[in-house]
């Protein structure tokens, strides 16, 4: 009877019409590409424009590009890299689809590990109360831990090259880890990779950069555990190192 009264009085139809006419609240938008890049630069990480994906290819159109959408646009990326707000906005406007890289070894280094190992290490580090800096996750199966640089120490014997796992003498000690320092770079979020993959922040650049040695033991242990779960054919000992001549 109630339904009949409601229909008779027109209350349901008027309510339904009113609900349909109510403006729906737009879903909250996240920070724009430019906002994210400027926040990264404000944290002191120097940036330069990089290639972007075109389908499953690289925008550089190099046949068989070994690092599609992952390399800088210019050979002069080390000298071009900057934190200047105006220059970054000019690049973002003139290259609206470009990814951006950050040059390591000047202000910061990056410890680059397999994704599963990185997730395990991050959980352990946070549980132990270790100060973890910015962390990014890459859709191609890597996790990037941003740290303060040790690329220009007073004692040159303390300098490590990037990609610790590409040298036979360090392969067993640091399985699957790449240490990006002087002469290297990584993509910074937001970045797009072929196959609709991306690079995104898990912990943003507002977090202070830690000393890499405070993370190294846990990351190395997690990488070793991860390597133990893989067959020999699955281990990425011979992965392509950055940077590459293009």
C-alpha cells in the first residue's frame, strides 16, 4: 500500500527526478604531471626530459631501442639536468608526452632492486623504524629507493659504479641490485612505459634522502632471498645497464 500511495502522491518520481538533477561531485583529481615534477625538483633532484612510449615502441624511433621510453632525449642530459622551475615548465610544455629522468650521483643515488625484493625490504625497513626516503615502483618489475649520494666521496675507493650485478665479482654479493650513482639516471614519476605500464611514487620526494648504507643490508638480504626463489634462467644477471649510448 505504501508503494501505491507513494506513486499516487508523486513523491517517488519527484525524489528520483531530484536525485538525477543533483550535480555529482567530481572525483578528486591527483596532482598534475607538472606538479609532481616540480615537487621532485623542489626536493633537489635534477631533471631532464626523456623519451616516451608510442604503443610498444620508443618515441626516439630507433630500431630495436634497448631501453624504450627510459632514456633522455639529449646526449647532454648530465649538463642539462636542472631543478630550475621555469626550465622544467618550458620542457613540460614543449614535450607534453615526455617522461623525465633524474641524473644521479650529484645530489642523490638510487638503489634499484627487483620489485618483490623491494616490497619485502620496504616492509622490514618501516617495521624496524628505519628512515626510508622516496620510493618509486616501476611497472617493469623494479623498485627504486632514492638515497643521498655517495657518488663523490672524499675517499674515491668508496665509490661504487651503477649496476652492481653486472660485474661477476659482485654478482653473488648483490644479486639483482643496481646502484645508480655518477653517470647514471632513472625515470621519475609520473612516467609511462610501453605496454601501458608506468613509474609511480610509493613514497614521495617530500621524504628526506637517507644514507644508502642504512638501507643496503636489508635490500641486499631481500635481493638474495628473491634470487634464491628464482631459477638460474630467471635471474637477470645480464640485464642492460644504464646509461646507454643511443
